[in-house]
C-alpha cells in the first residue's frame, strides 16, 4: 500500500476537516429524515411500508457498501473513493428532493446510502494515515464530536426547514440542502485532500456482496410489506429464500477463504466466541436505539398532530445527552473497562423503558413532550457511553492482524441491525395502529355528535398511541438483550 505523504500538522487537519464534511452530511441525513416522514407520507400519498423503506433502504445500502468501499480505497486510493462516494451521495440527495413518487424516493434513498457507504470508510482510513500516533486520538475525538453534533442537529434542522418552507416543499429541502454542501466538498477534496492508500491487490468479493444483499433484502421485504399485504404466501417464501441465500453466502465465503482469497466476511473471525457475541450485540443494539425515533416521529406528527419542528424538539434531550456521554466514554472505558458498555446499555434500557411507561400511562391529550425529557436524556447518555468504545471492544476479541476485517464487519452489521430494527418495529407499529379502521372510527365519532376536527384528532391519537407504545416495548426489550450480550465481551482491552 502507498503510504500517505508526509504532511505538516496544519495540512493534515485541513484535509481531515474536508473529509468530516461528508461524515456530517451522511449522519445528519440519518436523523433529519425522521421528522419529515409524516410530511412525505402526506405529500406523496405513500403507504406505511414505503415510510419504513425510506429509512431501512438507506441504512441497508450504507452498511452493505462499507467493506468493499474500504477495499477499493486500499486498491485505488482513499481520496478518489471518497470523492466518488460524495459525488453519488450529492447527486442522490438532489434526486431525493426532486422525487415525484414513493418508489422513486425509495430508490433514490438507496443510491444515497450507497454513496454514504462508499465515502465513510475513507474518513477512518485517513485518520490512520494522515496523523502520527500522538495526534490520531485527537482526530478520532474530533470525528466523534462531529458525529454527535450532526445527530443532534438533524431533527432541529429538519423541523426548521419544514416549518419555514411548508409541508410540500420543506421535506424536499431536507435532501436538497446537501447539494451545495456536497459540491463545495467535492471541490475541496480535489484541492485540499492528499492522496493516500492505493496499490494493494485486494478482492471486492462481488458475488459475496450480491448473496448477502439478496439474503438480507429477502428477509426485510416481508418484514416491511407483510403486515400491509396481510402476510400472503410470498412473504413466507421470501423469508425462506433469504435464509437460503445467507447460507449460500456463508459457504461461498468459506470457499474463498479455503483458496486463500480474502472474502467479504472472513468466516474464521467467528471462531472467536467473543467476537460472535459482540457482533450479535452490535446488530441487536442498533436495531434497538435507531428505531425509537421512527416511532416517536410518527406518533408525534401522525398521531398527536404536532408540527415537524415540535417533533424535532422532542428528540433533543436524547441527542444532547448523547454528546455528553460520548465525550466521557473514552475516559470511563479506560477506567471501567467493559463496565462502561454495561452501564451504557443499562441506561438505554431504563430510558426506553421509561419512554414506554410514559406512553402507557399518559393519556394522549396530556402528552406534551416534557414527560419524555428525563427518560430520553437517560437513554441518550447511555447511548453516548456505548457507541464509541463498543466497536473497539469487539475488535479486541480477534487477533491484531484481523482488526481491519473485524472493523468492517462490525460497521456493516450495525447498519444491517438498524435496517432490521426499523423493519420489525414498523411492522408492529402499523399492525397495532390499524390504519384501515381510522376512517370508520372518525365517521362513528362524527355520527355521535363530535366535531369533525376533534373526532379526527381523537381517533388518530387512539390509534397511534397504543401502536407506538407497543413498538417502544420492542425497542426496550432489544436494549435489555443488548445488556445481557455485553458480558460476552472481554473485561478489559487496550483501546489505543
């Protein structure tokens, strides 16, 4: 591999700052879209399955591209892989903003996820290549701060755009706002980011990627579409087909490894019991916490008839507490070892359980968001403690020579977990909400003498509140399972 050029500290930081623009955009897009889901649903007249695909499609595509993107960077240079990914992400953002129908928007979101997955590994690679060991920790700390700030700003920026520009136009600008930032970033990459990496002969394992993507998608499709379709025979056939493709994927990866070719997911990693447990932990944890914003956004807007800005404000306690937890996580991980992950998952479980309890016990007419501040802050602080050190603890379960492969697998599994969590939780939410019966119930309320507006508000709340409560119970249960899985990881590892 070609070494990074020798750089002054100032040039290295300027180049790295440019790369962090991409990180900021991709993660802002993860949280900003949640507050726009209801306005998208009304503007494009989408069904509930499409709403889930807007989130899951992005996460799945992002995750599946991470490993091959890292290898492409090793082969062709991380600068130009980053440039290509950012260009795809920027173009897809414009496509999302111009989408004329639900299917077009979902496809554009998948392409946007591919772009994000392409450029994201380059940021970590540059942090390793541009900086000396002394400055590397600072670089990763800055990167963690950017991740926290972008996640915190997403709901507010989304709410402000929709509030200022209206439901029909505001959600489009949630995507289109990436375009000028992306164009400026592309110019800056050419001018300010040095070439690094390249020259390694690596395999991208295209067939393995196709088998993995096909298997996961075949499982996701019935999870998202099954409830709306009434669980016909094809949904069960799709589950079975997905399982077969995933088995074939495993055999193919084993075959490549036996020939001395580097597979997409090296099977020997899973000979480490702790790595297997940690991988399952990463998947279940990300399925747990990413799905709560999906539930709260739909409850707050579709069920309780609040604005997008009010919805964004509800999630702020989680985001701000997440930043605080992330800032403390490294220091606490050094002091407590695995205990910081146990505390983090315990707090997330308690916080999500608290949100569930508030929704269960508070009448819809009395819900104003203040009741959720404490439990969401607890969950956010726990999430901040967990996210940063989690991957490093899992990577530490394998040999040092396998760390790169393990990191790629963990990143992919996290995003697949997010997609699966949204799919599962949305299926529960829309099953309990029974949206087909809303019209009849509103008609009965009006026939009983209620004003049409009051009848609609009451019925929507009656359908969405128990649905969100049930969905949050699933998220809290997954968080509790994550807490148990933490104990499969080593007590202490070297984090630097």
